């Protein structure tokens, strides 16, 4: 290009069907990139050999890459996008990166999103190498989605990227498998503050004001279930010396009665905007408190060593596995699902049972009123029996502060009193309906 085009000129020419919000300010800070290729050819050749790609797939990928590189404006803007993608997770960038197709790419436009992700691999690895991170931590990370993507391309000619935001974590080498669990930086943004007692080290989470909860302490409207007669609104009353607010019971619900704390005795341990590590659970054996403890310890050590500028406070995650209602249908002593969720500070979200339906029954819209003979596992049968009472499951989130890692295995947040209160209050919003 004879001159650098501004953001509006670039995007008008490229004619993307989608671009994340907030890119213009980032583009205006972009210093440019004089790399002659979108994807280094030696990396591409190694990839072709490693996966023994047939000639037709090789030609299609090379043609798509050359189509991008031969278009000066699209090539320039694509290199800008690559630079943003590889830093997005470290920055906890809230922009929603997903499939992008440039209208100016008349041929092979359906390949663009995959090529964009593939172009992230080499510069992402180079950044990690500069941090002196051993290659063993990241050399296989991009290959998890890459093999499936190439198989689709070869066998079916399908170039579409499925679940772009998730696989982006792997192509940008932003997610790390440390023993049993994956970890990636996450900016905490839920409306509550956690406090730690200066002497006892006890932790309490207080919900911020203005949210509606059902009588069972779940968000009003979860699973489209409302509780007009029993709902309450969270409050936060603060003066110079004390705070009174609705406590989040670590069994995953908000208490109606307010809890007072003295500021001189309690200090904030987690606020909105603090940095956590999001924990993701790959399938397979080893979902135990012991492996959880080991993985979290390794994660803190890893980030303190290689990303010392990140002030990680602990861990966050959201899953159907954390729904404490599962403790009503599973063996509390033997079930790893229950044993693991008891190590967390669980809290309610507005997400209902769609994740459970998908993971347990294979379909978010599964018809659980159908013939019960189709359900074969003990978990399926128990979950269906529970929901046939009119009850529903929830997706809960959890927090573990790094100070509690060593106590994992001994329920660092949940007390017997919390469990007792949960059993008294669970599904209380249904009692007037079902008796």
C-alpha cells in the first residue's frame, strides 16, 4: 500500500460480515507488521507432512493464504487481527472474537477464519519462547483443534470453524493444561465482593444490591422459573464502620437475611475487575479433589513464574458439575462430582440446566418427559426423577482463592451449617405449587 488506510477505509474495503466492537481504537494504536507471509511456509510444510495432507487440501490452503497475501489491504488488516487475537486472552479482552468472513475475498472466503487462527500459532509460540516458557507446555496445544479442523477439511471439504472463541484459546497458545485441568486468565466481573477476616481467615461473599432472587436463593427467572410471592431483592448498606448485605452461601445460593461485617475485621479479598484463572474441565478420569489441588498449585506456580505481571487472585469456573442440587441425587461420600464441588465457593448464575441437559443427555433441548426406558445411566435416571417433581437444575459458578489451595480436600468454604441451610431452602419456591 502506498499509504496506510484508516480503519474505516480498511473495513469498508474488506467488507467483513462481522468484526468485534472496539477494534478501531486498537487499530489506531497498531504499529504495523512487515512480515512477508501470513503463515511461514516452513511451518506450513511441516504441518502438511505431520498430518499427511492430500494434495487437494494442500492446494486449497495455499491458494487461500495466497489470496489473502496478494490483497494488500486485506493482508495488512489480517496481520492486525492476528496481533490482537494472540494478546486477547492475556489482556482479558472482552471483545467477542468469532468467525469473520471478508466480502472482498471472492474465492476461498470460507477458509478465512481458519487461516486467521492458523496464522496465530507461530507468533504465539514465539511470544511464549521469549518468556522462557518450556516448549513442553505449549507445543501440542494448537493441535487439539487443528487435527479435527484438518480432518473436516480433508474428508468433507468443510472449512468452517466451530466454536471459534473456544478454539481460539488453543491456536493462540493461551490455555495451559496443568496436570488435570486447563487454565486461562479471566477478569472477574460478577456483582459481589469477597472478604477475608483478618484473624480467623474466614471468607464471606456479599452480593451487591439490586438483584432479584427466588426464595430458594437462585436468581429469579433462572430456567424461566419465577417466584413472585417469595422473591427478594439484594441490598448493600454501608457506613464508615460496617457493611450489611446478603451473604452468598457457598453451597450456591443467596441468603435472604442480611449479614453484617465490621470493616476493621474484614478486608476485601476479591473485587470486580480482579484477575483470576478460569478453570476448564477436559473429559476423562481423575476428576477428584486431589487432582484439583495439584492442578491449581501448578497453575499458580506457572503464572507466578512466567507471567509475573499478572496478579492472579485465584480461580473461577462455571459448570453444571457445580450444581449443589446434584448432592440431592448422588452419594455424597463416593461421588467425585459432589466431593469436588464441596471444595468451592459456589454461587448462583442465571444459566439454567441447558449445560446439564447437553452433557448428561446429549441435547440442550432433550425431552425428559419421554419414555424413561431411553435413560440408561444412574445419573440420567436420578436427574430425570428429580426433575419430574417439578424441580430444575442450575449452572453454578465457583471461586477458589489461592490462599485456600492447600485446604482443598477439607471443604475450605462450606460448613455443615451451610449444607443444612441448603437442604432446608432448596426448591422452597416450589412448595406452594407442589405442596
